[in-house]
C-alpha cells in the first residue's frame, strides 16, 4: 500500500501544501484504512503500530515514510545504526500536527459546504416541484380558457345569426307594416269616399223625403242683437267682409308693431345707458393708465367716442339699418374695450397678488407677533380670571374673618379719606365765610363811624340854620361860609370820582355788595338824609340853597359838568354822595 | 227615477238655469228664487244660454228637437225639428240669434235664424275633437271640413254666414281648430297620431307649423293664453310646450316629472285627517266646517319638503286613448299662471308661473282631480276631486273647503260666476252655490231635487 502512495508522490510534484495535505490525507486513508474510517485520532491504533519490540523498525519505517513525504529525516546514520534525531522528530511531529489541524479545518469547511449545498439542493428541488405544479395548473387553465373562448365564439356566431334573423324579421315586419299602412290608408280613403257618397245620398234622400221634414216654428221673429236690420247679400258685402277682416288683421299687426317698437325702444335705451356707463367707466381711467405714451391713441379714441355718441343719438330717432348697425358696432367696440380693460385689471390684480406674496415675510412676522400678543392676552385673561375666582372664593367663605376685616378696613380707609377731603373743602368754605363776615363787620363799623360824623355835621348844620333864623344873622355869616366851605369841600371831593368813572364804578360794584348787608341799619338814615335834602328846598323855596349853592359853586370855578349834575339830577347826585360815603 | 240635470249660468250672470227632465227652471243667482219655469217636450239633454241671456236653448237630441225660450216674453216660443235627419249637437251662434245644429253622421250643419227664419246649410263638417270654433269677438267661425279625404277649414262671417275663406290644411287627420283670443290666428292641430300644430292667419295664410317629435302619440290638448301671447300644447309625452306669438317657436317646455325637486316650487299635499288625530301644526289654512260627520273626513294641505314623489299610474299603452299625457290646461285670466293636469298623475294639478316660465306650485290631492277652473277675475284656481270638498289655490296658498251638505254630496265639476264672486259646485243630484267673500267663504246649498 505505501508503494502506491509513493508512486503517486513520485509522479506528482510536492510543491503546494494543499496538494500535499490532500495527498497526505489520501495516503493516511490508504495507509491506515481501518482505523481511519472509524476514528483516525484514537491513540490505541498508533500504540498498536509501535511496540517495544519493533521500535527500530518503526523508526526506520517512519523515517522512510517521512523522507518519502519530503520531511527531513528523523535519523542520522551513525556507526551503530540509525539514531533518532529528537529535534527532527519533534519538528516533524509539529509539522504533522499542523498539517493535521489544517486538514481538519478544511474537512469542516467542506462539510459545512456540503450541508449548505444539500439544503440548497433540497430547496431547489422543492421549488422545482412547485413550479411544475404551477405549470400544470396554468396549462389546465389555459385549456379551460381556450374551451370557453371557443364556446363564446360559437355563441357569438349564433347570436350573429339571431341578429341577422331578427333584422330580417324586423325588415319583414316593417315592410308588412308599411304595406298594411298603405292598405289601411287606401281602404280608409275608399271607405271615407264611400261614406261621403252615402252621406250625400242620405242627404239627398232626407231632403227628398216628404213625411218628416224639418220644421221651424217661431211665434214671432226677434230683432237682431245689435238692433240693426240684416243687409242684403250683394257683391258689396263680400268686399265689406274682406275689408273688415283686413282691418282686424291690420289692427292686430299695428298693435303688435307698436308693442315691438316699444320693446325695441326700451332695449335701445338700455343699450344706450350701457354704452354711456361703459364710456364713463372707461374714459377717466384711460389717461392714468395709458399715460403719455398713448396720447395720440387716446385722442383718437375720444374722437371715436364722440362720433359714436353722435351716431347713437341719431340712431335713437332713426331706426334705420345703418344707425342700428352703428349703435351695435359702437356697443361692441365699447364692450371690447371694457373686456380688455377688465382683463388688464385682472392681470394687475394677479401682479398685485404676486407682490403681496413677496411681502409675505413681514406678514408672517406680523402674524407671529399677533399670535404672541394674543397668547399674552389670553394669559392675562386667565390670570384675571383666576384672580377673580380667588377673590370670589374669599368673599364667599364667611369663616375667613381676617380677610373680611381687612376688606372692611380697606373700605373704612377709603371712607375716611373721602371724609377728610370733604372736611377740607368745608374748612375752606368756612374760612371764606369768615373772611366775608369780617368784611361786613368792618364795613358796618365804618358806616357807624360815618353816620356819627354825619350826625354831628347835621347837628352843626341845623344849629347854623337855627342860628341863621335868629336875629343874629350877620353874626352867623362867617359860620355859614364855613359850612359852605365844608360843602365845597364835599363838591370838590365829588369831582374827583367823576373824572375817573371807571374807578368809581368799580368801587360802586364793590360797595353795592357791602351795603346790601348794612342797608337795614342804614336806610332810614339815608332816607332821612334824602328827605332833608329834598324837604329843605321844598319847604323853603325862597331859601338860597340850590341856587345859592350853584352860584357859590360857580363862584368857586367849579366845572359846568358838576353843576348840571347837581341841578338836573338830584337823585344821581345823591347816589354819588352815598357812594362816596361808602367808599370813604 | 231617471234624473238628468243641467244647469248653466247666463252670460250676464244674474240668472241661472237648471233643468230637471222636462222642466227648465230659471233662478236668480243671488236669491235662488225661481224666475221662470218652462216645460219642454222631452227630456232635455243639452241646454245653452244665448250670449245676451235673453234666450235659452234646450236640445232633445233623441227627438231631434230644439226648443228656445225667451226670458223677456215667457209666452214666446220657438221649436226646431230637425226631422228624420237627426241631431247630435246644437249651439248658439255668438250673436244669440242663430242656432247651429249638427245633424247625425255630421251630414251638415244647419243654421237657423231667429230673426228671419232663414235656414243655411254647411256641408261636410268634420266629426272631430273640436270642429267648430267661434272667435272671441263673435265675428268669425272656423269650421273643420273633410272632403275627398282631405282636411279643409272654412272661415265664416257670423254676421250673415258669408264664407270668408276656405283652405286646405296640411294635416293627416285634423283634430281641432281654435281661434286665438284676439281672433287673428287660428290654431289647427292634427290627431293624436301625429304631433302637428298649424297656425293660420285670419286670411288663410299659413303662419307657422310646429312639430315637437314624430312616431309617437302627439297632441292631447291645446290652450291659448288670454293675451294671445302664448299657445300651450299638451301632448301624450307628458309635456307642455309653450309657443310665442311672434316667431311661433317654442319658448319653453314644462315637464311633469314623477319626482319634484324644483326648489322654487311649493308642493301642497292634501292630507285627510281623522277627527281623532288633531295635529294641525303644518296646516296652511284649515277650515273646520260645520257638517263634519262620520262620512266627511276633514282634509288639509301640508307643504311637503322636497324632493317629492308624485304617485304615477302606469297606463295600459296597448289600449286606445291611454290615460297618459297632458289632458287639460288653463291659463289664469291675468295670463300669469297656467294650470295643467297630466293624466297618469291624476291626483296632481300643476301650476306654472308664466313670468318665470317655471313650476310654481303642485297640488297633490288624495283622489283624482275631476275638474279645475280659474276665477275669471282673480288668479284663483278652483278644483274638485269628486268628493264633498272644494279646493282653492291662489298664490297666497291653498285651501280645502268642506261643502256643508247632507248625504254624499260629490262635487263633479265647478264653474265660476263671471264676476268671480260665486262658484257653482255640481254634484250628481244636487248643486251648491258657493259665494266667495273677501277673506272668507260662505256657502249656501240648494237642493234642486
């Protein structure tokens, strides 16, 4: 057995390892067929191979074997026989082990591959059978379909035949109907003719018949419903009837014509209005849109419009064809213009829309802002709502005394503040009142002072008077002049306020208020005063008083103004004096 | 007991005539007092007022007799005996002084004059749906004739029966002639086998021809609007076609569909109400009349939400004169509305708006409509369905009125008084005068028996 392997080895080149290993495998299997088939790695077989007795043979055998396989020799030839080289043995063993491992690896790989290919094959077989089944099925189907097609074709053929038959039938029937119809018509005509003849005959017979004739009994004739007598039938009646007929027809046509004319006029009016509207719509916009570029064309159109207007005006009156044509043409023109205008507007609108799209970004921002603000508002609203709720809760819970007291405090505080303000205002008012009162009292005091002075004056004056009445008038003259001087002084003082009336008025208005309060105490005295002033001249007109007064005043070079005041209006003079008294 | 009743309102509207067998009773419309009583020779079959309401014509066809009575002179009489030639139809001429008698077999038309006792004969009158028509003003008469299997139309002047025009018409079998209300156009239509309308001028010129379709049953009815502006043609296909008076072309077409889903139309449905069930929520107007007995179920109208399915009877088309197609049409006096009835929807009356040219209202009755007529003065439609109720429609709404009569009073037909103030309801054995008052109706019934 090893010979054969050797032969193989000799023939093959021992270069590639794989080949070698396979060869070795082969050799192994060939060398040790029995153990290798069962378990190639079990030691006992190896141990059986070498025993104590045949070591040298084994060595030599192995050496030979190894050398034949291309490994370095295990033994070195020495004089006392071959000697086992341990290193070489070990190297060889290692090499063999390596080879063996590699062999195992490949075996495993091949086995895996084998399994894989086996499963693959199984799968392929399975699919093959399935496909075969499918094929069978489709073949069967195909045959079924073919059969059905055949059947259908047969049916179609039969139906075609049927159709043809039916068509023929229909044609036949139609022809029958037609022939019947003609027959029927013919028969009917014949019958009708016969019927007519019979009628004729019957008519004749009935007319000729004597026994039962038509009778007409009338008590007396009645007049015509229109009260006229019936006319004789002459040639004229026919003409009259014709005439009347045509008259009615003409009337009808007339009325219809009128209606149509009216309708036409209405429609024309509508057209006119439409046209006018169109012109008004189109004309003002023209310049703004076409601009200066199309100035010449604009002029042209405007002239056209004028023309059109004229023509339409004409057409309203003349309804001749030409005018109508013009009107419709103008309308058409306007319409076209309007259409183009609208189209232009449309395109502009679309442009604007595009532009709007361009401005979309700020819009978005805006929207975002809006959303944000809305959200905020919502938040605040919620906030307010919760606050309200809380407040409500607190109010609703009566057990919460603290808050109640707090609230009460709040209210009290508010009330207090309000009261304080009120108090302040009252205080101010009070102050004002007091100031006024003080003024009044002062004025009253002043008045009483004045009164006293005046009383004194009067007393002196009365005394003077009294003294003047006494026989010692001459002696009293100097005193009299004194009093006059006093009066003149008063007059002088009166001149002053007259020169400044505005000032006086002021003081007057001021004093008027003050005196109104003081008047109850004052009036009697003033009245007395007045009376005395008045009484004195009345009682003694001979007395020099007014005239003397005036003369005296003149003598003292008093302006005429004053004199006039004194003489002409005593009352006014008095008021002046009164005023003066007040103002002093 | 053999009983026949004829009644008629005189044209001048104050008098009404009724006849029972041999007797002719003339009553005042307002008081129902008997004004005159005449006795005829035989049972009266037909009766007609003269246009001036001075005479009444009573025809006894079996005897071939016509008797005329005068209201002014009760003792005046006139008797026309057609003799053995027979009589099938008798009518007044528009002037009320001539009587036109059609003899048996339509041998001729005899014209008798009450003024001159003159007799004229017109030969070859055609026996058809409407062979004779007088123009509205009473000036002309159109007569359909048949000679040598051809149709002719003769136009006579009613004044002296002068033949004005005589022309052949292009019809297979002429079915009728009708003057337009203005008397200037004559509509001539073919028999139902062919859809054909011919329009002739008064002077015999053919103005226009109209044909909607072929090979199917054609025209069933025809109606002129009072203004002569529209010609409505009802046909067996259940459609109404409206022609205009200028071009004589079709203006519009009104279909009568089984399902109504026109949102502009109002569908009134009559609902019979048992006395127990008392839900009056949807009633438009309800009249609770006095005599509601067990037999008289009350009814009211309900507005149906759209779409509405109209009951349709499938007609037997194999039989002659099938119940299909538009059989009756009527324009209101103001030309605004058109009422139609389609025979295979016998319970339904359709009202069309002629301004809008569309459907306006649909009245769905519980039983088949017998007759409908427009108020001669107002846009108001009265209809009856052969029960004890009168139905009225106006643009404002719909009313169902119970006729307060004992027994089974069944309204067979209705006729308006020419003033539109009253209405005669004719039953089988009774008639009822219905007086309309502003806002309410008040009835009074008159038992003639």
